[in-house]
């Protein structure tokens, strides 16, 4: 077959979406004419539609010279393949060439969203919204809201609102708006929007096949079930899940989410091994990795490693791979360390024996931060706060930079607070100040830690506190409370108080008085007196005299005053009678030693009155 015949067939198959045939014919054309950029581009598009990115990578490597000469023509296809392969380096090189291709910007925004760089993704989408054809506005508004819903969780700029106009006929946009309300904690409002999105989806897809409707309705139904579970409990959410025909779903991500959520209904799974098998792990997770955001991959992998640990599987290799990809995720590292402890009881994690075993292992390996944090948590659960302090302080001494991890700093501060160790709290805050003021803070959790330390230090070092607030202000300019602390805004900029008290019935509160606050059963509680703990005095054993030959006093049994050698003090001689001593009762009856009259006493006292200086 001639090259022209192959090209004509390629065009026919391209129009009919026969991606496999397009790939086969394109490959044949390239074998005869390696410089045919059109055929190469069609092959890349076919591979993208077939989700075959491994073969796409091989084709890119094979035709690197063709790509170098026609990079501008292939920009979008190359960018999308790099994005799917999570090849950030190649994607950055493509962007560095300064292309203004709108398709490249879309792919780049999607990449930033996937890796959690939501600020950059939002910036691109809003830049595209400023100069976009009308047919793209709706898609961009949907994507803008998707990014904002993530920023509500993972970013300090959580007060941002959409700038694009709402579209009441777009169930995708309504769905993402519902997610924003969900992140804000407005569960009822979010559930109402989700039901509205579901109804709009049914209207928009009325002429579609049942399977196509199912694929679009399933994400909405999953969120409805989740919110129903939060508001009304598991029993109310179960029927919502039952209505989803999982067997007909093609979206593997949704299948994993549904089966995982249903498994969470069991407080104590009867058999971890059977649950691991029912979820199809780890294969089910591997199949959907390229469709997930980085944080979703992290969380699902962490769950998979935990469940594998529960089944008795070795998690050392998977934990090491997870730690390399997600250094901030420490649970798998802890599980890998615990799996090496022979007598550890994985079925009863919080047992006292486990606490002792993990504590000892953590003290020996302070560089394993995940293990140290796990040991500290077990010690806190067991009420052994001193052990928790010891293991955390050991980890900090091994590497002081771990204080930049909020999990370490906040836990250590909380344990110090529990033990009333105020001086240690101040030392910790000063140490945190030294790290935070000079470090490049990358995550929203670190910015929250910066804000926490800044407020804590107001009470004892206002200067350093102000420095931390200024650093926070430069990173997050939209925090009104920080602006008030720095004196750049007045208290009124914090917002109107009226919405917070609008539902409070003041007249009803005045009428009820203190009655609702009083206990129904009047019981008189007697306060316990202060019990003074007296220290027991130890009586020293009597020593034998040095000179045992000395004769003992024969009158030692008599009272001292009746002994023959007793000599009374000079002041008491006037009270003696006939060689004896007047006892207390006789002295009082005879009024011996007391003043004869009160006037005499008053005169005596008057005589002692001090005169003032002339």
C-alpha cells in the first residue's frame, strides 16, 4: 500500500475515532517516512485516547529528532503526555520555551492542580478567564471552582471566592460549588446544592444512555451519601450507596471510593485479609493512580499500607517507596518499624505492652520520626506523658529541623501543657521562632504553625511575635486577624458581628434567666478541706555512750525538780516554798506572779509611752 493510501485511511479512521487503527496506520507511515509530523501527531492523539502512556513515552524517545524540529506544533500533545506521566521536569522545559499556547496553559493548570500547587492553577485559570472565547467560559468556571474547593482544605487563602459567573444549567459547576460549601462546613447548604446538581444532571442527560447517566450521576451520589452519613448517620447513608449499580460503573476511581466508603461502615472489620481482598488491593489502586491528585494518592496508599500491615503482610518495601514519594507522610515508616518488633500485638494497638515495646524501639532509633511520633501517641493514650516528652525530645535532639513539622511541634507543646511545664513551653516556642523565621515555609500546615507560635509568643516576647506575624502577612495577605495584630487594619475589618448573633433570641434569654443553667437535682457538695501531708519524722536510733564504765545516775527516775542536785533558775527562786516548788494550780490560786491590780498595770504601760521628738 502506498504512502498516500495510508494517509487517506488515517484521515478516515481519525474521523471515526478508531484509535487503534489510527495508531497502526500512523506507525506504518512513520516507518516509511520518519519525518511525517502529521502522522506522528495522530499517533500521539491515538495513544492519549487509548490511555497508553507507556507506549507514548517509547514513541517520544524514538522520534526525539522529529520532536526537536516541530516542538511548537506538538506542544499540547507533548504537554498532556508529560502531565499523565507525572514528568514535571519535561513539562517545565516545555513551558520554559515561552509558548503562549492556550492548550498548554490548560494542561499546566491541570498539572498544578494535581500536584497540589493550587495557587498557580488558580492564577492560570483566572488569567484565561480574562481573555477567553465565550465557548470556554463555562469549562473555566467549573475548573476555577474545583481549585477553590481544594484550597479550602490545603491553603491558607481559604477565603477566596469564584470570580466567574454562575451557570444554573451546569450540573458540573453546581457540584463544585457544593464542594466549596462542604469545605466551609456548611453541610446542609452543600447537600441542597448536590441534590440540585443531581436533578439538573437528569434533565441535561435525559436523552443519554443509562450507563452514561450512571457515570455522571455517581460522583454526585457519592457526595450525597457522604454528607448524609455526616448529618444523619450510617444507616441513612447506606440506601444511597445501594442505589448505585457498582457493577455497571466503568470509572475505576468511583468503584474504589464506593467500596472503601462501604467498608468504613464497619467499626471493626471482622477479617482484614478478606477486606484487603474485597477491595482488590493493591491492583485496584495501581490502575487509577494516573487519574488521582497527588494528595489522593498519598492518602489511599497510606490506607493500603495500613490494611496490609493488619493482614500480616510485609510493608517494608512499600513503606520505603511511599516515604520517598511523600516525605511528609510518616505512618508507613512507623508501620515498617513496628513490623520488625517481634512481640507487637497488631490487633490491639493501644495495649500497655505495645507502648513499652514501641517506646524502647523509638528511643533506640530517634532518626525514625514516624516511629517516634507513633510511640509518643501510644504513651499519651496510656497516660504516660513523661514517656511521650522523652521520646519527642530525643527525636528533636537527633535533628532539630523536625520542629518545622507541625505534628512534632504541636504534640510536644500539648504534652508540655498537660504537664504544666511552662518554662519548657517557652523554650520550645523560642526554638520554633529560630526555625520559622529563617525557613522557607511551603505547606499550609507550616503557615498554621507559624500563626500559632506568633500568637503564643505575644504574652512574653512581643517583638519576636511581631516578626513572625510580618512573615505570615507576606505569605498570606488575606488574613484580617493578622492585619489587625500588625495594626494595618481596624477591628471593624474583621467583619460584621450581626450575622453571628442574628438567630439569638435575647428576650427569651432574659425571661428564662439562670434557670436553664441550674442543675435539675439540687445536691449540696461539701468542699474538701485542704489536707496537709505531714512528713513522717524518723527517730534516730540511740547510740550507746562512749564510756560504758561510768556509773549511772541513781536519781534518773525522779523528776528533775525533785532531784538533790537540782538548782532552780534565779527568776524562779521567789516562787519556791520550803524547799519545794509551787505547782501551776497553787500558783494561780494564790495569784503569785500576776500583777496586783489593773490600774497599776495601766500606769506602768503609760510610763512606757514614747514621747515624740520636739
